[in-house]
C-alpha cells in the first residue's frame, strides 16, 4: 500500500468518524449557550470569508471590479427576497454586462 492510498483511507475514516459523531453525541453533550452563540457566529464568519475570497480574488490577485459588483447585485437581490433564480441570473448578468462594457 503506498502512502497516498494510506492518506486517502485515513482521511476517509476520519471524515466518517467526524460525521458519525453528530448523531451519536446528539442529546448526550450539552453545549453552554455562549458556545452555541459563538458557533453560530463562527459559521456566518466562515461563509462571509468564503464569499469574499471567491468574489475578490482570482489566482493570486484581485479579480477585478465586475465580479464583486455582480456579487453585490446578487446580495441586494437576495436581501430584497428575490427568488433564487433571479438572484443568480441578476448577479451573472451584472458581471457579464460590466465585462462587456470593458470593466474587468
């Protein structure tokens, strides 16, 4: 067995155990209210960081202004409770129109 296969099997086993821990520990471990609040905030911060990274960077540099503008347009549409398809199409159309206009 080579090292790569061993790593893949170890990661697969770890992932399975990690996923199994939720149903097994549900109801047995009580988290304090403060920890639950921090976990909720942490999830939000993680999602915002992923959004910012995806919207603002491409490769090792800045992605240009068209993509963040499209994300902003999609965010505004989502905030205004537009249907999901409208949010996606609005964000993509904003980015495409800006790139068509020469804005990178």
